[in-house]
C-alpha cells in the first residue's frame, strides 16, 4: 500500500501559479527525489506536504488520512519527521538534550513543571545517538558542532518518534562531497532497517542519482517527468530545463539498485 | 595580486582559521576547496574585513589591508560575492546594482549596467522587479553583477554553484570564463569539484583552517590520496 | 456636521506633529535597528531650543520659522553627537542593551534640561502670521493647525523623494536590510548611519519645535510623547515612513472623535488600536518581518546544575540573609526587603526573557497589578494581609494571561512593543480611574498584619515569599516546560517540527512570569504601605531591564546579582541632586564597558586571573 498519495496539488501566489496539479504516490520503503530548477515549486510542494502552506486545491493522504488543513505539529504526531535545508537545532542545549526534547514532546510531557528535563528518556536518546554514531558527542554543546554533525543530529531528532515518513529538504546542502555520500548512505541504511519512506529535494545530482529509487522533476510548478535515474537523465526535456550538458556533476550512469 | 599569509580567525572563542597562506596572482582563477567547516567562507570574510577576531597579513598589490574596515578594503579593488547571496530583497534589480556602483579605475575592467545586462540577459528583463521576486539563480547572478558594478580587479566568489540548478551552474561557468578573459582575477570557493575544474587554473585545499594543498588540478589528479584525504571524492 | 469636520481637522493637525516625531523614530529603527527611547528627549530639546530662540530673537514670521529650523538643526547635531559617541559602539549589542542605553540618555537629557531651563513650564508664543482662526463651515479653526496639516504631507513627500530618488536614499534602504553587505560593497556605513540618525533626530526636533505654539514646553514632554510615537511606529510597521504617516492619521483622527464619547480615552486609545492592528497584521500596516542578518549572537552554553562549591556558597549567603535581622540595623532591613522584591521581580523578568526569549518592555504591569490587587483588596474588601497577598499573584497572572494571549502572537521587538502597550494601558487606567484606584494619589494604608509590623518580622515574610518565588522559577527553568521554552527561543521552527505548540507554552510561560511579578508586587505594596501608578510605569519596567542587563542575560544567577547591584546603586544615587544624570551615566558606562553584565565581568576577570597564574606557573 502507498504510504503517501498526492493528488492534484495546486498553489498560486498573487496570480503566479507556483505548483499546478501535481500528483504522485510514495510506496513503503521508497526513497523519492524531488528535483527541478530554482523556483520550480519544490519548496512550495514540500511546505504543502508538511503543513506549512495550505494548497488551493488537491489532497495529500498519509496512510489514507488527509493531511491538508492539519497543523505542522499534528502532522508530526501522525508520523512525519523532517529535516531542514539550513539546520534547525536548539543551540543552547547539548546534543543529548536536543534528542531528549523530541522524546519529551513525543511523550507529551512538555507541560511538566518539576521534573529535571535532563534526566528524562536518557537511554532511548542515547540509543538514537548510537544509530547515527554520535553517542560520543552526547554532552557536547550543539553550538560547537561541525555542520555535518548538526545534519546527523537533525536526523536523530527526526527519528525520535518513530515516523513512517521522512521529509528532507536539501539534506546535503552546504556539505562537502564526502559528507554528502556518508549522510545519505546512513539515511539509506536507517530507512531500509525501519521500513521508512523518504521524500527529499536536492540539487546535488550525484546524491540524487546514487540514492533515489525514483525521481520526479518539477518545472514551472508542473510535474514534467517521473522515473528512475537513467530515465530522467535520458529525458531531453529535463536536460533542457534542468540538467544541462552534464558537465557539472558525475555523469557515469550508475544508479542505486532499488 | 592578493597575498594572504598566516591568517588566523576565530568566532566566539572557537578558532576557525589556523594560519592560512595563499595567493591569487593577476589574471588567475584559484579554487578554494575543502569540506564544509574547513574555513573557506571564513577565509573570504576575513580577507574582506568581515570577521572581527583575526590576525596575520592580507596584502593586496603590496599594501597591507589587514585590520581595515571592509568598505576601505573594497575600495582597493577587491570585490566580494557572499555565499548566501544577500540580495537587497526590497530594492529593485537596478537599485541593487546602484548600491554596488563605484567609480571606474584604470587598472580594472569597467562595467556599466548595459554591459552587465549583456552578461546576464535575465537581469535586464527583470530590472524593475524587487530582489525578492527573483529565483535563486537570478539572485546569484544579481549578486555577482552587483559586485562587478564596483569595478573590482579581484573578486572573492563564495560558493556560486550552491543550491543552483545544473543548467544555471553551466551558465555561471561561462560567465566566470568571460570575467577571466577581461582580466579579472578570482578566488572561488567551491564544493562542486566538477565546476571548479571547469573554471579554475589552480586549486588550494584547506582543512581545519590550514592550507593542505596548493597546486594545479593536473598535479591534484596525479595524487589521488590528497583529494581522498581532504575532499574524499 | 460642521462640528465634526472641525474635529477632523484638529485630528489631522495632531497627526502631523505625531507623524514628525514618529517618522524619525521609524527611520532610525529601520537603519540602525535601535529602538530609540531617547527620541522623546530629542523632541523635548527641540521644543525648548525653539522656545528660547523664538522668544529671544523676536523677529516676527522670519524669527519664528528661523527658530524652528534652528532648533531642528541643533537637535540633529545632538543626535549626531549621540550616535558618534555612544550608539556607534553598541550596534552589535543585543537590542536590550541598546534600549537600556537610550533610556540612560533619557535620564541624562532630563537632568541637563532641568539644569539649563529650570523646572517651570513655558507657554510658547503663537506663530506670527498664523495666530488667528479661520471659519470653516462656521467653526473656528486655528490657522496654525491648517499649516500643520500641510506640513505633514510635505515632509512625507520630501522623505519619499530622498529615499527613492537619490543614491543616498537607495544606500540607506539597502543598509536597512543588510548593513554588513553594503560595507563589503565599499560604502562607509558608519557615516550613512550617522546621517540617518541625524535626520531622525532633526525630524524629532522639528516635531518638538512646531509644537511650541500649541502646548506648554515642560520636562514631561519626553516620556509622554515617546509612548505615542512607539505606538505609531509599530502600527505603521517598524521602518516604514508611509506607515508612520497612515498610523499617525489613524490614531489622531480616531482620538479626536473618541474623546467626544469618553473624555478619558486618549491615554489608552492608541494602545488599543495598536493591539488590534498587531493581531490582524503582526508586522504593522506597512511592515515586513526583519531580515536574518542582525548581529550574530554569541553561542550560549548549555545550562548546568550548580557545582558543590557554588551550592555551598549559596547556602552560606541564604543563611546570612536569614540571620540578618539579628544584627542588621532597621534601615538595612528596609533595604534588604527592597532587595528581595527587586530580585524576585528581576528573576521573573529574566525567566520571560532569558529562558523564554520574550523581551518585555512592560513587565512592571504585572508587578503593579499584584500591588494594586492587594491594595484594592485591603481598601474595598477589608482583606487581611494574607488573603490580600494571595490576590496579588492571581491578579498578576490573570493580567499576563490576558495580555500574553496577544503578545505571544508576535516575536522580537514587536512583542516587546506590545508588552509596553499593555503596561501603558494599565498605567492609563490606574492614573485616570480616580474613584477606584485613587489616580495619582494612589492607595494608602496597605499595612502588614500586626504580627508582621516590625521591619524584622516583615523581612521574614518577604524572605519566604521571594526566595520561594525564585526557587520556583529556577526549578521550572530546569523542567521540561522550561526546556521547551528555551527550545522555542533557540528555534521556533524546530520546536513546531517536533510537535510542540510553542505559542501555548509561551503563553503559559508569560502567565507564570506575570504571576511571580505579581507576587513581588504584593510584597512591595505591604512593605511601603501604599501603591502609586508609578509601580507600573515605563521607568519601573526599565528598572527591571537594567537589573537583568547588569547581571547578564545568559545566566540564571544573573538577575539576582543584577538586582543586588541595582538596589545598592539606586539607594546611593537617589539621595543626590542630579541623580538621573548620574544614574544615566552609570547605565551608559555599564553598557559600553561590561556588555556581558556584572556576572560576565566577574567571570571574565576570573578567567584573566587564572590565565595569569597559569602563565606564571609556566614561567617558573
């Protein structure tokens, strides 16, 4: 069964059609990349999936339940985790405390006035940090972390409430090539183990072709192509509006085995 | 010629640069490579006088500019294009260019709005639009054009390909080639090695705030262990 | 009908002068991001200088307008001096510092004006040539009002041309968005800022000078106009000149008609309009969310529990305090009670600001609500001390519950402005509702129960309540609720993305801080035996901000230290003649010299010392 079903999603801003009539499905355990030129509507699309924007028309169903009109924090409670293009963490807290906060919220304990927050859900938080190999960093201040580590921390935070679906907005933006591959390999491993589904947007074509099972391409708000890496790479329309001559990314033709 | 020697910088107590030395000769395009957090952006900001806690020496055409205010550094002929674009979103394209305008100098190519519109035709179409109405690629072009309005001799270009569609990156590569042919020298920080290879003469790899490699791309290719150690491609 | 038209014209004339002062404030905020409390003081200087020039040089029409322009230029130069000597050094400081520094200026200018012109009010001459009234639809309209109605839009048009048709204007607008970037593009932003600040001050001076024929020139002009100007700027949208004009017209015209129905409304109406506008448009009519390129905040370290040594030190200090009635003099007891009250107030404000990230310019509202609730309970219900004391935190909490609902919808400087508005509304009510609150005369006879009459006994009441309140808030700061607030302060986006209803938590945090401030208020009321409207005035709120700032915002112990230092300084300084001046200078020195507060200064000294000793050991 499909985890997510998107039908006829449309949104315009002041007369400009940002997203028009976009439909796609996402299967269980699937890694779906959303690509396209700047201003093609990727971010708009993404923000409609996670509840930050309300579409003009269309529907988004998660396991059969409608997400349109639901607040972002409720969507999170329905089992959708997310990471941000520019990392968003609690800077004045330690790595461990960041994960603890997600667990405290998951257990609906944020109204508790008298327990010591730092003593709550320590074991579970540590085990989450182990899955991203950051247990050694548990007591480091978040503000001291390198960018790549912050990205991994966001992943642990996103996994804290055992989501069914993960939305990652440009997960490797601002990272060096090696870190990109490592982060996406880690994500792929966790996704396979937990049977998660992932939608991510990305500009690094090496990452897209190496890790996505399927790719959808947006241009001027419309879905112009959908398929595997090889199909997308060979699509002349996509080449014209987005990929160009292929001189600025690895163009070997290797794709992830889905 | 831009000569940086033994540059150190820190933010809130954490040291980011631990003695960077590099040079950009006239008519050269030098790539500044390295992982995220290696110190590429901080190097550029320090050269431009935008980082407060720093030491070392930055000489431009033999004149020490270290410790000067950034507007004075700019006036010596150094232009800076920041990584996060920082277009003035409430100003029109033309007003953005006006902010960057400075008098022509004898020793650098002279740019007018008309010449820049030839280089970036998209901007001409959108010259009455506000900065915030531009797409990411157009904003990137606008920041470059805005810096060129100051008629610099050397520009520091911080990650111009970040977050830009591959077609636009290719267009950017053509622009950089043209700037070079006009006689500009460029220090270009990049994560995208393919792009850097297309446009740069020399590579300078930094890691943990120090220069680990400085040489040609050919030599870099001949020593795959260097790129695997510091860039891990 | 004609009466209403006349009323409309009066409203428009008022709008012009309100616009002149507000647009300068808006320009200064837009370019420098500084909320300039001293803007009302510039206005006041403009009025005084214009008065003196016009009355000394009695040249008729030329003398009048010459005097107005001369006064505006003088104020512009004063602004330039202030910018170059003080503000230029604190552009990178957090907004709290800037606000407190400009409040220091308010105090200094107040005393300087007092020293130069003396305490008496001056009635200015009418404008020569415009000193009669014309009849419009049979109603007499002062000619001077008509002139003002013309001057406002003229100034608006001139500013528009300056900002949109000159290179300087384009640069200023660019600087408004990203000051670092224009520096990197070769623009000397320092002089750009100075010029913008000078323009803003010039306009304030012009506003003040033009008021001379209309109202008396006095020492209360500064703070009475600044509240209104803040409101206009916030309604119009911070940084928008057009917005300031529209807002000034809106408020003045509404006010001109509202006073016909409720004569007392003029103190409260602007703040009500502001609350309504901000709920519909959170950034004001023409405002936009601020850009992300403010000063980079120093990374804050995670909270930790006290070490054994620190806990021991604290225990000794508390024990000494508890035993102090045995050996301290009567006067010291009074001082210690003041200290306890101030500390609790500062801690509650710090909880809101430091933990919750909500900067409040009007925290005194809840302090005053607590004090008044207790006093009214004694006066009208004949309550004893204990029941009245229970009423205090409840009133503070309920007030914060009401106003907090509006405030947490906003963030940053807009939130701060709305808290100020809330406090001003309450102040207006207590000041004007003579029958109920006693107005300016306050409420007397709020004495403790007979067993707590002596200073020593009442000290223990204050000791238990204040330490209890402080303990409560420290405990909450370490709880999941406190962490949730801190998380929301660090990243609201992240908080929402892990399922937290941040607004609701902030609302509850606001209420809790209000209730604790209310508790401080009742302890205060019974220690003085009376309450007056100044318990919820702007200056009381600023006292709290100064205490938090003195202690340093990043540490939970900060407000305790800050309140201690503040009470001691206040006790010493207020005995002197020009104490405002001295106090203002102290504030400026602290802001310029110890930007991380007294606590930060102490730890820096300690760091320096330990490094020295280490170096010394290494040398040996």
